[in-house]
C-alpha cells in the first residue's frame, strides 16, 4: 500500500499509542473524582494540556480541549456577541428552510472563501460574508479591508488550507485587524474584532506561535499530527469570552462539559512533541520528495505551485475524471484524494478549487496528493510511475472510445 492522503488522516504513531495505553487499563480513573488515583490523572491531564499549549507559545489555561477541529471551530464562533446574531439563530421565524438566519448587509463574521466546511457552515449561520482569494489561493487582503465594517466581530482565516495546502499570511491579516481596532478606538467604538485561524493542517509542518501570528483563537487537531482521532483543542486569548456548546459538569472552564479525555490528550501531547522535534527535517524531506515526484510525473498541470505546505501536491489531469482515477489507483493500492475527505465522500466538487478560478473540467480532473510518515522515497518514485500508467491507460481508453463512436457515426 502507498498511502498519499495524509491531509485526511494520519495513523497514530506507535510512541503515541504507547503513551496512551495505561489510561485505558490501570490509569482509567475519572479526573473529577476525589480520591488520590483520580487526582493523579487530573494532574497528568493538565500536564499534557500544558505540553500542547507550550508548543504554540500559550499557557495551559488558554487551551480548551475538544472532540476535534470541527467542534473547536464551532466553539470559536461563540465569541460573537449574544445579541441580534444569536437571537436570530434561536428564532424559527427569522430562519430560512435550512435554519439559516437572513443575511445582513453588515455581517458580524468574515471568513475566507476556501475555508473548511466546519468554518464555512457555522459562519453562514451568522450571515457571514466570504473573503475572496487570489488565483494562487492566498487571501485577497484588499478584499478583506473592503469587507470589514463597524459590525464585524470575527474574521476566520485558516493558517494552511486543507485542500490546497496554501499557507496564508496570518500575521498580515492580524496587522490589518490591529489597524481597524485602533481606528475604532479613536472613534469610541467598543465592538470587538477577533481573528480565528484553523491550524489543523499546519501543525505538522509549521512552527506555530500564537503571539507571532497575532490570533485570538486557534484550532488544533491531533488527528493530523499522528495523534488520536476525536481530539482537538482551541486556543483562546485571555480577553476573549466564549459560550458553551454543551452543558453538564463544567469541565474545561465550563466551556466543554464531559469527562476529560485523558488518553486522548496525553496522546496529543506526545504527538505534538514528536512533531516539534522533527519539524525542520520533515519539511526538507517532503520538499525533496515533492520535487522528485513532480519531475517524474507526466501529463499534468500543477495547481498549487507556490505558498503551500511541503507535503501537498495538487495536480490536474485535464480531460480525465479524478474520481475514476482514485478508484483505478486504489486497485493498484495507491491511495489519493480528490479534495477534502468529507466533501469527496458526498461527491461534492471542491469549493476551494472553484474559488481559485479553475474551470469545471480542471476541477473534475484534479487530485490532492499528501505525503507523510507512512511513506519513503522508494514509494514516492513508485507512486509517480503507477499514476503515469493509470493516466496513460485512461487517456488510451477515452481515445479508443471516441474513435469507436466516430466510426459508428460514419457508418
């Protein structure tokens, strides 16, 4: 098997699994219980949270553990004021047939048009407005400036896109937000303006520091860094007020009730330590693999040429059906994707590829290939060879079919 879809999922590292195992057997105690073994688990849980927080330049108290990036993204949006936006969400009369409030001319939320659905969907519920991207996938900063109004409270821009791997200039976005906040302060306008970024894809390959980025809220995901699935985290700046999505025992500062996922958080902490340890080496390795892979690949158009994560390769085989290529490659035990896994499983065309100006034909023929720790250099060469063979076979099949139809028409 040659697995080339690490943007969708990564296997749990054996060292991560080893760190987690005791929590499923002898150290199974509920951290909220009063006796000593439980208090020990509570201490280990907080210590693991501290490791995760430290990895992004934050404090333990700044981190809220969630069940993954989707929940973290949804929780981030509760920072929007509990006024007209939230009232409209709870009023059936003000919603359309799918439960969305009517769009405002001055939305409180702006989000990048290429964002993951867990950002786009919740932003749309607040009547959010999309920020355009340039043809290279980078945020259009002039469009951002134009769309910020005095009503804007939250702006969401991912650090690295999940379909293209595009690394966004978050520090520049943050600078624009600081300028707007200064202008508001001079005019006596007290409305908040927060920056949220989903760093799920970036955590494995970028050195992330919340202060350098200038973010108020940052989403993390263990499943993308060889940690356990179903574990995520939201960094929350100390001056940001959120509102819980779930209610119960008051865990995670009252923002995420439910028995703490001790093994998951310990696994996440171990995974993030390993990631930080090998960050530079992995970047160099993946960059070399990408260069080698593309030099051996034939008959393609490179979609994400620059400004992308080193392990992302998005290519278009014009005139071919990428979904069919995925199935044909699976028969050869090479696993790739047509885009985000959640969209691909529903047969939905990529909104991210459309946003960067690709035609329907280009989108239909595009594959996302993402390298990772299950690969080695020999696999990269073999994958390029197999993809070339499958693509050539498809083109030959299509040409023969077209020739047969032409001959039949002539008869």
